[in-house]
C-alpha cells in the first residue's frame, strides 16, 4: 500500500534560537509513511516550535528538516502538510461548512471533498452551526477537518486532545490510528504522558532536547517503570 | 498572486460580517447617522451643511474602515487562522487584496447610502458631482482598510490597535482643513497637511476646481492605498524569526 522504506520526514541537527533563547537543541529523527508518532513533553519543552519548524512557519537557525524531499518551508509543501495548531485556528464567526469551504477553496478542492471531510470528522449534522456556538471538542473536530482537506500525506497535530473528555480523546486517537494505517505520517503532540500508550512510537522532548525515541513498551522496559509519568521522571533524573 | 484566492478570501470576510449583523449595521449606519446629526445641528446656519457635510463623507469611511480592518486582521493573528493560511498555498498579496476587495465593496455600499441620504433626506445642496463624492467615500474606505492592514503589523493586540486610532486619525482630522483651512496653517504644518491622505479626501470633494486638481487629489489617495497595501503585505510574516 505504501513504501515504508522511504522516509517522509528527515530532521537532522535541527536547532532553533528565538530572541536569544535556544528553544530546540540539535534535534534529529526520521519518520516513515504510516507512522503514528507521539511527541510528548512538558509545556515549554519545544513541541510547538518543532512542529512549526516542520511546517515552515518557524525559522530554523541551523540543521535541516526535509519533508518528502523538500526543505521545510518551501512553497511546494504548502497545503501538503495537514496542520492543527494548539488554538483551533478556524473562524469562530463562520459556520462549520463556511470554514471548511473557504479552506477547501484555497486548496482548490471540489465540493465533494468538503462533504467527505465533514463526514470524516462527524460534523455533517453541524454544518450550519456557527463555530463560536460549538463545544471545545467540536471545534477541535472542525480544525481537524480543515487539516484533513486534500488528504495530506503528513499530519502535524499540536495538542489536539487537550481539555477533551476521555471518550472524545479515545475517538480522536482512533481517527489518528486509522489515518496512519492508510499511510499518513501522523505526529501528535501532548503534554499528558498517559497518551504515550496510544502511539506506535514516542519522541520525548524536554528543554529542547530529544530524550527518547522508541516504542512505548521499550520506554517502560528501559526505565523499569509502570507508568509513563514515572518513566519520564526516571529518564530525566538518569540524564 | 491569484485573484481567485483573493475573491475567496473577500467572500469569507463578508460571510464573517454577515454573521455579525451588529458590526455590519454599525459599519453602515454610523457614518450615515453622523452626517444626519451634522445636518440637523446646522439647521439654523443655512448653507453650512452644504460646505461641511460633503467633506465629512471623505472622513468617516476612513475612520470606520481603519478600525474594523485592524481589529479583524489582528484577530486572524491571535486565533491562529493567519498562521494556518500561511501553511497553505495562499500568498500575502492574495490575503491583503482579499481584504481590500471585501472592505472596498462595503465602502461602496456605505458611500452610496450616505450620499443618497445626504442629497435627499438631509437636503444637501452641494455644487459638486454626486458620483465624485461617492468615489471619494470609496477611496477613503479603501484608505482606512489599507492603513488598518498595515497597522496590524505594528499593533500586537486589538487593545493596542484601538489606541492607534486617535494617533493615526486625530492629527489628520486637525490638519485636513476641516478645523482650520490648510492655507492658514503655519508653513511646516501646511506642507505636512498637503500630503496627508485625509486632506486629499477632503480636497477632492471641494466643488468648482479644475479637473487636474481633482485628478491630483485622487492620485494622492490611490498612491497611499497602494503603498499601504504593499506595506501591509510586506509586514505580514509568513515565518517567525
């Protein structure tokens, strides 16, 4: 279905300095099609900055980030990366459908794509509701719907599950998993360590440094911990 | 640049305003009501409204559009939609021109509404040509939009944007010839006033001037609109440093 030998994402020695602060210190990792990667770490660890660097909206100080053979930020990648920011980044004073329609238009998508995406995030029955009248979880789904337009091969989702109830979180992770199974590289950030269990692969970030890159099981095994919180603590102390 | 993406953007902005009828009403009715109030207040001074009223038609759209545009673009920044758009194939020019088209069309509606009411209900007997007054109101609205877009690069919050309004508008209001004729200003201020966009808007309405005089005033306004739009597009940052 997809060639997993080929990396969609190659980050090497990525460093970001913003206003004299070193936010990211020499980050390196690769990602293949179909991987569901959890980017975990406390707030302020550089998760959003890393994601924004991949998207090309954050300047890279040194190092490289290649996405599908193009340098991060190159104009050929615009619209090829599905992005969901921490803020919902949709128009609160538009209806669900008007939001999706506008972004679909920018991406030159047919009408059918609007319907497909609305079904995918289960928003068809909300199409005429103003986003400002929706709950947090529903807004997240609108934002996810926009990110899914034109089926991008890479999805970058910044804390999509924050503040949502457990059932919604489970459903969203289910959606991410299904997307990964179709060959999409999905990178999801979270500061909730327990979400580690949902991912096939973990990247642990702290103070701009990648502390761990591996499967959730190997993290628990390596730190002889029973919970991800404890594993993370031991990882930091042993550092 | 793609006109299609600009038009999509302006349609989206107009849809946003459609869902906010209060803002839309304020946008269209405030200038109309203010000119009406002025005509009423000058009832006992026959002829005064004929000279002051039309000049304000060039001032109100500038103020209103400046405020609305700067706040609505700042909101795009704070909500994150601007950043999202910058990860999509939308250029800065598409974005800025989209705003200019949306608010430009609102400025047309606004100017037609104000001029029609002025000439009928408010009893304006101006020696100028109505279409020129409407054209000035349109240019003034575009000026406000263009400057509002440029300002959103400087102001970081909606709170700051609102405070920029008096800093940007009031000096022009004092110097544009509404309070004191430009010719009676001290020479330094006169040379400043001569090149202010609001002065050009007021001058373009003054009746019985030569054609080249009007062309000159419109040229000043168009130059400001163009420069402010370019500055507005140039100061939008696709990439955070």
